C-alpha cells in the first residue's frame, strides 16, 4: 500500500517544484556553460546559433522517423537559428568595417538582413572579396529575406498584422540541404569577418607604433 501511495504522489508529467532555479552551476561541472569576457562578442553569439542549428539538423538526419514528428516542429527553430547567425555575422562585418574605416556608426539595430547586406557588401568589396562570391551570397540572403524579412517568420505563426507568417499552402525545406548551403555561407561570412578583424588589428598596431 505504501508503494502504491508513493507512486500516486509522483506527477504524470514533470511539474514545477518549489525552489526551481533556471540559472545556476551544479556538481556535474562539465555541463556548466560559462559566460565571461572571452565569449561576449558577435563571434561567440553567431557561432553559438549556427552550432546549435547544426547539432539539431545532425540529430534529425541521424535519427529519421519518416513522419511529421519531430522534423516538422524542429524546422522553425533550425531556420531561425541559421538566420540569426547570418544577421549577427553581417552586423559584425559592418561593425568591424566601420571601425577599420574610422566611422563611428556602429551597426544597424534592425533585423532586415537584405538591408544589412547592402551595408556589408561594399565593405567586403573593398577588402578583396570576389564579385562572383558576393553575388552568390547575395542571392542566398535575398532568398531568406523574401520569406523572413524581419526575423519573425520562423518565430511566430502570424505576423504583426495577424496574417499567416508563411502564406504558401506547403513549404518543403530539406534540412540536410539547408545545412550544407549554410556551411558554405558560414565559411564565407566567418572568414570574411576574421579577415576584416585582422586588418583592423594591423591598422591599430601601425597607429600605436
């Protein structure tokens, strides 16, 4: 009887408990994620979003179920994470480019990646990026901006006017293909950002000398 009573005390679903705390360190120290000076920059945030998306895609493709669960749920955070990565990289490129050219504008605060690209592309053109590469990247950014102009489409089912975020009756997105294209875009954006940063460091060293 005691065992039956104790089983009845257990909730059918996980339930909030008194003293629950979201942010704390614990004894399994290898799972304590650290946030400090080294990872509070655009690079760390951008890398975090892209790596999270890659991990989810890799899990889904390694464990196919052939049904609508979980792939048709996970498509929303996956695309959002990749889009957030692109947005952060573009803002980083703009920020470093402005510093490199002694401009104080910082970076645009909106989420429109097509407009961000209009700021970023001229910077990349001035620092040896090839036109063909820039055209390819621009086409991908334009494709994403068309379906998700303000970073809301994959976060909410409706837009700010109450319309469906995705108007197409059906939109098929192959997640393995998406990841492969994002890997190529990521290589271009991250290496471009790193190159600009090196140029900025060298400029500072010359000025300090």
